C-alpha cells in the first residue's frame, strides 16, 4: 500500500488534495498538520473522510515545520486520536506521554536526516516498546550498505515495520519496502516532497506499480551515478505492463566505490538483470564471471544477467548502433559496407568505445576526437584507430559523423559538438543523444541534407536487446519507442519542469 503525504499551508488546499487523491485511488493519506500555517481546524479537515488517514505533526528537529509550543503539538495529536483518525504518528520520545484511545493505531517513529545509525536494532526495540502498532524508522542513506541494513531490519521485525532510507541512495528502499514486509510506503503528491528522495505518487502508482510488488516479482534495474535522469525505467516498466509480466525495473544510484558491494548484494535483493551506464560500464568488467566476445573486445558492458552465481556481461550498445548504421547505409547506398569508410567519432566514453569497436570490426577507418586528447589517444590505441585533436575535428572529411558527447543534451539545447556549416549532404550523421531527439546537431544535419540517425533509435534498440535478455520475450519495440519519444518531447519536459 502507498501512503500519499499531503503537505499544504491552507486548510482548503489540503482538503481539496485529500478528496482528489482519494478519488484517484489513494488507499491512505498522511496529513502533515505541521504545514498548516494557521491554527489547525481538525474537524474541518476530517469532515469528509474518503479514505483512511495518518495524522502527523512533525517538529523542526524531526524534519517538520511545527513552530508553536510542544504542549500545543501534543494537544493536537491527542485531538486527532479522539477524532478517530486511523493512524497517528508519534515520535519515540513522546509516545509514552500520549495514551492509546479508541481504534486509532499508533505509528511510533524515528527520523534521522544525517545518517543511518549502526544501532538500528536498539532503536527499533525502543520504539516497539512504546505500545506500537507499527514501528517507523526513516534515516538518511550515506551508502548502499545503509539500505541493506534497513532491509534486514524490516525483514526480521516482530511488529509491522516501515523502514525507509532517505536521499537518492535510498530511493529503491521506498520502492521495495513493501516487498520487504513494510505495511506501506510513503509518496509525495506532485513535486511537493517532504523528505529527501521521496517519489511522486503517480510514479509509485503507475510507473512502478509499487503496491503490487511481491516477493515473486522479478526485479531488474539500472545502475549509474547519478541515476535520476535515466529514462530506462519508463521504457522497461511500460513494456512489462503491456506484456502483463510481474516484473519491475528500478533505478539504483551506485557510487563507484560501492559497485562491488552492490553487485554482491543483487541476489539478496532479488535482482535478475541490470542495465549499466555511466560511470560503471568499464568498471564492472572485473566482477563478471562470464562475458560475450563483444564485451571483451570493447572493454565495456552495459548489461548484466544474474544466473545463479554467474554474472554474465553483454554490450547491447554495440549491437544497437550497428543495427542503426547498417539500416541507414542500406537505405542510402543499397548496401552496408563499412570497409575503408572514414568515420569521425566525437567523444571517448562508453558509447564511443562500443561504436568504434563495432566499426573497426567491419573494416572502417575510425578517427576519435575528444576534448581531452589523451583519452581519445588511449582509446584509439586500444582499438587500432586514429586520433584527431578536438580543435582540428572539422579538418578531415568523413562519410559518417558520430556524436558520443553530451553536447546538445537537455537542458543544454543550444549546444552542438560540430559546426553545422561543415556538414554536407554526402554525410551520414549519428547523434547518440536521445533527450531531446531533435538536437541542434540533428536539426542542422537535416537542413544540410544528411541522412540522420537519432539517439532515440539507438536507445530503444539497445533497450530492446536488454529486454529480451531479461525476459526471453520479443520486446514491444514500437511501444518502447513511442514511450521514450513522449517522455523526451519538449511538451513533456516543459510539463515536468512545471509540476
């Protein structure tokens, strides 16, 4: 179950949102009474009660906004209990001063916005001893290890326990805590987060379908640092739902120094497969037990499948890029022969490495150009390619230009890695940036009459390969493509910024 937190400054706003989310299917709401700027009129707020309520009034020291006296706060909490709210949230240090009354259940809570203490068991025991129906422990995650300890706490608890780790590292605890045994998890309404890392209710409800996640649900995900920008969860979860699979795809922010720990924990977390992106594509190689030939040749993996104790690496970036290029050149020249063809690749990261390796395998003359010449030189040496200083990137003619830099990516929409005046109609231009699809480079290439491959096409194809590796099923490619295009369209991006 998902509890939607409502935190508004006016009674009428909170009442309106309460009625709205209940009408939209919310099963439980938390009313943050500490956010109301005037004297709280509980009878007015609770006059209509379309779904169950948690009454919470949080002090400043616990991350709340209550500014009046502690005595007044406790009177308000007692009044909520007498009013018959379904749950009341009481901090552990005051729970003994507020007695049980009627049918209101007691959530005894602890919040720590700085760390996840090592003595979680002791904290839990103390909270449980305060006549708790539900114990709630919410702490800031400073490491993946913190989240794993919180998971263990919830799973072994003798009473219903809500265990959440705040912050970006802890987002997956909010998505999976019900699977671990929590009676419910919390979501914010719109973008009005009241705690770090809180996920919007619509995402919880529609994208991740959190309330339906069970121990039988197959888990997949993406690891990156940062990870919040990733569109992979949208693409994969929509496909899972369309094919009626009991599977979810979760974002995991994994710092570089915790990569090994996270991979070791994947079986415990129930993770069956991962997409791997910046900065981990090369770093994961030492932790793989098997890898396809392309991974060894490229020196990078973007997909891991867990099979028992095996961690098997794949590179679907390479496959997707070669499919895009083969189709493009077949359309232009009725053949896809890359032998001797001059290719300029801008950038020297994971995508550049995968595409460069694939083209070298097909006999192309590959040239890397990167703002950091040393990095381009190292990559060129590894793959048997040439290198070109960034300031000279326009000086060598080519039949194929590939952008593997982030130039032009949202929100840097007015940027391009290549002078549009140096493009000509004989070139094929491949921009791996997918957000937005119509980058400045793509627009200028179309104006110059070039054949264009967009980043959306590569992203969808690599995701489709991953989907088949994850599920063994043919992916709904058209749905995945349409979903990504909607998510990255200017209208969607603008709307998201306004929420």
